[in-house]
């Protein structure tokens, strides 16, 4: 913070007569430019997988083969684990044999039914015998259907012995080693697969920041979200807002939001802490000035404007949005105006300066 622009003006007026002969003060200047600046809402968040699956066995048996390595990125449908299928294959063969036997009994009963129908037409047998045969055919039909169901169930158990990846994702540490006996009732899984491409960030914003965000979403706009590291120094990835939670947390006055990131370079890792920055609005065609050139005191926000005759003048300004090292100048400066960034402590109203434009070679 530097001296009051009001005091500087008074000092400059007192020494104005001698200012013409004063030695010019070298300063570093920056130029106000016309550009765009974003209005961001920042919230604390954590990387949250969209899908996380704990892979468990649906049958009992010995774990024979593991087809993955810890940390592999597996695709949906890739083979993961083989459980000994021989006991279940044997059951399939038993069910197939039982089905064939009962199908033969059904076929024979149908032949007898057709014969009895002809004999009844000739009054050669009592009607009760035909009714009994019809019931026997129905019984065998039910037995065949039951056998087919048992066979299908046995085949499903064989399929369950070959465990494939249910989703595309990153495999964690193996929880069971080959050779162990696996049970369908085991509480712990054999491995965990976490989807990381795409992945999401769940973050919170204050309820007072919600109305403009809701307005954009209801208008069908896609709002970009940047994920930054803990210190807000490095941008990790860029995604877009996906959805909002359905209620505000009354204890904190915040709402949860989910943003989706493609995560092609796998820079985002599950449960990682991040700062999420939601682009609420993009201001275009505004006057921008590096924040380092802006001075403040208890009453005013101002800059030392460099006039065409290379003298410094105090100019009160109004600041709009600040983003990074750039600030929007709502009033007080125009694009092309030059302001002192370095050397303001040596200046007063009307001081002669020798400006060097920042970044000029």
C-alpha cells in the first residue's frame, strides 16, 4: 500500500513549479488492454470415480488362474479370474442326461396318448384310462421343463467360474491369491476395479453462488470446470459440469456438484483432493490491467497513469472481476492507457518518469 493519492496530489501541486527541472524517475509500466476475463466459482472437491466395482465370486471353488496384474487398466469383458469349473461341468453333464431320459419318457407317453385316443374312439378302452394318460403326458412335460431349468442353472455356474471385467477401469491390489478356496458368501472381494476414464470431481459451492449457476444450466449451457491442485498452482484437467445434488446441506450452506473429466492423461486419481473452479461467466471486450499495477489505500483504489508527456497522474479506478494476475477495470482506464507497475514508491502527482514497458525488449 502506498501513499494516499490525495496527499500525492497536494505534494505535486506544491512542487509543480520545480517539477519541470526534476530528474525523471525510471519506472516499469504496463498497458491496459481490451480482452476477456472469466468469472469463476471455486469449491473444494475430491476426485470420485463414476463407477467402482468390488469383484466377488458367485460360486464356490478353487481360484486357479489370475489373468491380470495389479495396476492394469482392463477393458470391460477382459478375463480376470478362473475358478475350477470341473465340479460344475460334471453337474451340467448330469442335468443333460436327466433331461434326455425325461424327454424320452415324454415322447413315449405321447405315443401312448395317441394310441389311447384311437382306442377310445373305438370304445376299446375306458375314458378314465385316456384321462390318466393325458395327465401323465402333462407330468412328463413339467419334468422336462424342470430339467431344462436345472441344466441352464448348471451352465450358468460354469460361466460364473470364468470372471470377466464388469467395467473398464484400473485394477487395484489383488485381495486373493491363486490356490485359495473362494466362497460366494465371502464378504471381501477378490479385487476392486475403479473407472478412471472418464472420472468425476464432486465439489461444493455456497448457496449464495447457486442462482447464476442454475440460470445457466436451465438455459441449457455447458459450464466448464477446471481441476487445480491443492495449492491452486497447477491446473490438472478441464471438464464440464454434469449435475447438481438435489438439496443444500443446511449445516454448511453448500451444495454438491459433479463435474466430469475425460482424464485422458490419468492426471486425476481417485480420492485426490482438488480445487474445482467453475466458469460461471465469460466477460468479453473489457479493459484488463495486471493486478500488480493497482494501488490501494483506506479510501481509494488507484493507479499512477503515465500521461503522453511522461508525467505520472493519480487516477482512481473501479475494479470488476479479478482472475489470476489480471483485473477488470470497470472505470478509470481505457485500453491503451499505461500505468506504473514498478517504482510507484518514488512517485507523486506530476512526477516525471522514464517508462519501460513491461515485457518489452
